[in-house]
C-alpha cells in the first residue's frame, strides 16, 4: 500500500478503538484494587504490545477531544465508574505512563460546519454508514495534517475520506520503518 507521505515527524492521531482496550483493562484492575479497600491503590499500566511497539519507536500519538470523550463515556457507562474515577484513570495514563500519548486541545469550529457535514455525508452515502465521532476524528486529523490510525475493520472507509488514514498494521509498519 502506498502511503500519502511518510511523516517527517512520527506523529498520528488515534481512533478510540486503538487505546480503548488498555483503558478498559485498567478500569477493571482499578475497580478490583479499590474493592479490596487498598489504601492509596496505584494503577499499574501495562500497555498492549501493539501500542507499546508504536510508542517505543518514539512516535507521538494524539488523542482528539472526541476520543477523550468516548473513552470517558466508556469508562463511566460500560465500567460503571464515577466521573472522578474515570477521569483519574484517564489522567494517570497521560500524566504518568505514556509520555508519547498526548491530547489535541481545542477543535476548529469549521469541523462542525454545515459545509463539512454535507460534504462528508454525501461521500458516505456511497461508502456506507460511519459514526459521527469517526467523521469528527478524521476532520480533526485533516486539520492537524496528521495521519490517523484506526482498526483494520474501519480502515477502508476512512481511507476514502482521508488519504492519510492508516490501519493499525499499516501504522506499525510505517512508524517502525522510520526508526
């Protein structure tokens, strides 16, 4: 697969699916430790091999505000955590564990413009259904001029909307090859 361009810097936005498993695993460990009433329970984070391999190449991965929202929502509703506990897990990952995992702060209002939504929806009629959060993540990555990594299952539809969309496997090969 020919990529649009190998990035000068190893940076990319990531879809929620790329890190969601790590967050859910940590939430379960956190709840188990908390239920044993351990004082000052600390979260030990062991990233999945896939995520660790990419982060070990000094690639900086960015989470959009949309992905942050989806992660917190999943922790609160799927794992039945309070907002404070969910936010604690989220912040622990960013502040203490993954130095190369960063947040994109703020979003350009044009991403939610009628023109952007109309353009995307007209393309989607040919491609099939795609989640609003996915469309917003793609648009944020476009504005930031970064590749965006998603699951193998979503990659083909995403590529039709943004040439720098990468499947997890493609991202790993791309960033590994630039070390």
